[in-house]
């Protein structure tokens, strides 16, 4: 008879993965690797991306030093990426949303320089990179899409440098909120109302501020009627005003 611990362990392994879901019916298809691919090419891609993985809130998708075997396309939920400095301090480097890829920063060294932790119950498509490379050589549109994704990753890194540069604390937080707002808008969600799945401490770490400063700024933004906050739900009341504070001059429709 199987031991109870073995039954629990196997049940956990089965719960970790979901049945395959077609790329063609995925809600984030246009933001992920299949963007711009023909249906036959998407069918070929699905042959190597059938594995779906569920990551519970607080669990780690990959760890520092893990071998670079896969890319991970976020289907639902959100993650934080972080690195650990030589002195042991942790620095949050990115917040990832549905339709985005995780693991690209391990491409050159072939090991993950940081880790990715689920901020809420999330699901990802596992993309074996060696198979992806082979298919990309056969499907030019896929290869072009991969190049575009790498380019976007570099662009985001430059935006982070600007965000954390010589800017005031209120400008940093406003810029983060506008950034998240615009990313949700690209995914077809409301740019004015969304849930911040990351805790204030992670936001503070990412922005190079204290948690107290972040909380004070949220309160100030509310008093100035730029936003309304209820728990982790944020409603942007004055998108133009907030974007001007962020220095982005955002003007997309609400």
C-alpha cells in the first residue's frame, strides 16, 4: 500500500500542471510568442509547448543558479523577478504580467541570475528553449518574434534605469502606476482600475524607497484625487494628471 506521504506528493505533482490549452484559444495569444504566426506554425509551436504549470502564490518558478532550460509565458497571474546581491540583500527587478515571458535574462550565461516568485496563484506555459531554437530556424516569423521579445526586454531594462534614476519619490511611484496601467490596457483590460498583486514592501524595494514612503505617497495621491485605493485595488481617477507627474504624458483612452 502506498504511504500517505507518497499519495500527497503525487497529488501535489498532478495539481502542479494543467491540461494543455490551445495557443489559438489563449486569452494572451496576441501578446505572446504566437503573435503574427500563421495557424500551421502555431500548431507546430504547440507541439513543444503543451506543458502548462501552475505556481501558487509565494512559490518560486525558478531559483538563482538554476540551469536555463525553459522560457515561461505567463497565462494568468503575476510574478516578481529579483536578484540577490553579494551582501545577501534582495533587489526586486521586475513585475511580470500575463502575456509576458520570464527567464530571458538567463540566455547569455545559461543559468538564472535571479529568481521568479508568484505574487498570486498563476499559470505559465513552459517553453523548452532548445526545441524553440530549432523551430525558430525553420519558422522565420517565430525567429523574428523572439528577436522582438529580446528587444522589448532591453527596452524595459532602459525604462527601469530611467525610473530609478534621478527622479523624486512621487515621480517614481506615478511612473510605476502608469507603466502597469498601460500594460493592462495592451492586454484589453481596464487601464483605470486594476489590482496591484505586489505588496507595498516589494513596490518599495523595486523603487528604491521605504515602505513608509510608498504608503505615504499612496495616501497623498488619494488626497490629490489622482487615484482611489481599496486594499490592493487601484482606480486611477486622473490618468492625465498622474501621467504628467510621472513625466510620461500618457493620453490613451480610458
